[in-house]
C-alpha cells in the first residue's frame, strides 16, 4: 500500500493511555510509533522484552531507567538501544507537549 502518512498526525486528541501503532512488521523486526502525553510506566512495573529495542525520540522528552539504576534523559533526536531482557521503564514523559517515539524491535 503506497499511502503518504505523517508521524505527527492521526492520533487521538486526548490520550488516556500511550498510543501505539505498528508501522511495519516482518519476521525479523517490528517498527512502531508511540505517542506519550505525560505518561509513565505503572509503579513497580518493568518491561522485559524478548527482542532488542531501538527507541528514537522525535519530539517532547522522556526519562527512562534500567532496573540496575542507570537513567537516561532523552530529548528530540536522542536514541537508545535497549538490549533484550534489560528490564526498563519510562519514568516520565513531557507534560507540556506530546512525546513522539519510533521503536524498532529486532
């Protein structure tokens, strides 16, 4: 399907939860768009994923942490590779503008 789309458009005006959209999926990887609006991971919750994940922050800001205490502050243009089974969580995202991410799971 050849359809021109824009990463910053076609999202709900109000986001009660983070917005996830799969953009491309193959046997080897999944590319998704994530939109956060002041969201964070639930307390005492850690992502523990089977695949490596490359996250790229396009707009807004975010703070992530690993279960080993390592913390990352992401601003537009920053990216981070999260190894498979590295427990991690989103501590906070921007409260004043939507945070747009691309996440590549491989």
